C-alpha cells in the first residue's frame, strides 16, 4: 500500500512539474555572430549507408544475440514451434 502511495505521489509531482513548465514562456536562443560557424553543417562526400550492408549487419547482430541464448538453454528445445504458435510462451518457458 505504501508503494502505491509513493507511486501516486511521484506521478502527481511529475504532472505538476509538467503543467508548470507547459505554461512558461518559450526560451529564445540568441546566436551570436561569432558562433554561427558552429551551427553550419559541413559538406560531406557521402553520408548514406548501403542498404545491403545495413540489412546484413542487422541480421548478423540479431542472430549473434538471439541464437546463443536459446542454444544454451535446455528448457527451450522446442522454441521454434513455440514461437510460431504463441510467441509469449518462449519467454514464459525461460522463466521457469
């Protein structure tokens, strides 16, 4: 019961701070002439990532973090079937 009261108090405090800051005047940043160069974006030759490389990195990173977890856990031998039928069952079986 005490945790609930603390949670409600913190949320009410955060809501009060939000309402207070919502009605304040907006902050106007004044940029001085000598610091304008800091805000200019330099011209670059190429700033894109090839799509093929991006998807290869995504696949490798995902498999590298996903497969060892399930390969070392003996309670999730049937995880592909569980994942297709009910995705949350994989996580539930890992908790036991």
